[in-house]
C-alpha cells in the first residue's frame, strides 16, 4: 500500500526472528520426545473416570496446540507484533524455565504420573518439591512455557491458543481433584487443597474451598 507518496511494505520474518521461531519449535519437540519416553516410567492405572468426562479438555488441548504451533509461513495471520530479538530470546529462557519446572514436578511424582486422570496402586498425595508450591506444577510449568511461546509468536491465533490451553488445563485439574478426592478421601485431599494453591505459586488459598 502507499502512504504519503511512499510505498509501505509490511515487514516479513527476519532471519533472526525466524531463528527464534525455530528455537521455540525445537524446544517443544525436545520436550515432546523426552516426555513420551518418560511415559514408560509410570505404574499402571487401577482406576480412572469415564472417558466422556475427559473429552472436553482433550478437544480444547488439541485446538490450543493447533493455534499456537501453526507453521511459520502462516504465523502472520492476525499478527499483532514482531518480537524484538532480545525479548524473543528472553522469552525462550522463560519457556525453558517453565519446561524445567514441569520436569522437576514429573521427577517428583515418579511412577505415580499419568497423562490421563487416573489412580495408581498405592496412590497418595505428593506435597513435596514443586508440589509444595502448587497442586499441579506440571501444568504451571507448561502454561508458563506456552504463554512465553505465544507472546514470542505475537499472533492472535497463538494468544487465543494459550487461553484455550489454560481453559483445558483448568478443566482437567478440577476433574483430577474431584476424582482424587473421591478415591483418596475428601479429608485427605482437602487438607492439601486448603494449604496449597492450584496453579499460581503463593496465590491466596480459600480454606474449605471445593474443586
């Protein structure tokens, strides 16, 4: 388009911004592969809620992934800003920190971990390490990394995807808490819920609140 007698051309991805985009992609690819391998380090589930209870959060999670991790060539759709390189690399560090936090939680949970809502043999409330800060530290870390990624991409699609991912995770976290309360005993899980926030460290906890 033209403005004031000069042709104004919308900026394209610079080589450096594309490198940022690829760096985020490689980070998430490394997480997905390592997380998939670690899935073998888990006990078998003894009980789980009906599949219909898990459909909504799963659909939302897939939708959020499609929105956030759109191919670089399509990332300009709904572009809000180009992230300057210093901020982009800072956001990458934030994303690495978020994934590292999720991995800390995964190691702390050990063989009790599951990608689905389940109860394992000898299941118990883990309240040490990152679980002393939030009840769902894996989700906290992944959300932090997802928001850093969405801000770096700077598109409407990516930001909406991060919000949809948040909704998916909150729905899943509440389902987990209802299920574990029923499986482990209301009082056992309520004591933990009354002293530790759900997703945000140091967030005020309303004692006696129910999921």
